[in-house]
C-alpha cells in the first residue's frame, strides 16, 4: 500500500514539474536568433533582448 501511495505521489509530482517548464520565444535584437524565456516572465518582444552570444560582446572595445 505504501508503494502505491508513493508511486501516485511521484507521478503527480512529475506531472506538476513537467508543466512548469513552459517557455515563450523572443527574438534577439543583436542577431535575430530565438531566445527562450519562461512563460511566466513579463518579457515581450518590445523589450531589448540579447541572446547569450550577443550579451558577451564587449561594447566598450567595439
């Protein structure tokens, strides 16, 4: 009986956690690549968004 309860709990936890990873796609303003952010984020394409590669560019020496 304990194994059944633990199995049901683990299955419920898996379903809950897998539903929390949803993302939305934004566009990098530097190169046009797609950038994934959490669906719960308030970020939109109206924001200035950079991907990881464009964020590493040293603007002082450009």
